C-alpha cells in the first residue's frame, strides 16, 4: 500500500514569482503580453506577418482527370 509520502501526485508544484523571459523570434525583444507570448512574436512583428499583400487570384494549370 502506498503512503502519502510515496505517492508522487501529492508533491507540491514549485511556484515561481517571475515568469521566464520569452523573446520575439524575429526582433529578439522581450515579450510582455499574453498574445505575444502565445505567438512568439511581438505586436509589430505579428502585424508585419498579417499585413502582407495577398497574391491575388490566378488560374491553376492542371491535366484533366481520366474518365472512370
């Protein structure tokens, strides 16, 4: 029978006051808000990724499918 001392699930999770520093993948500045930390990129770098012009519509060349 396992006792509370032997049971690994009863061990406390260490709590730290300071979060680890996460830096932007592009410009290497420290990320401070939650959304930036989730993306791994700062506000400006995220905006640069989403503001790229779309390539536009074009016709795709492809061979016809054979009749089944």
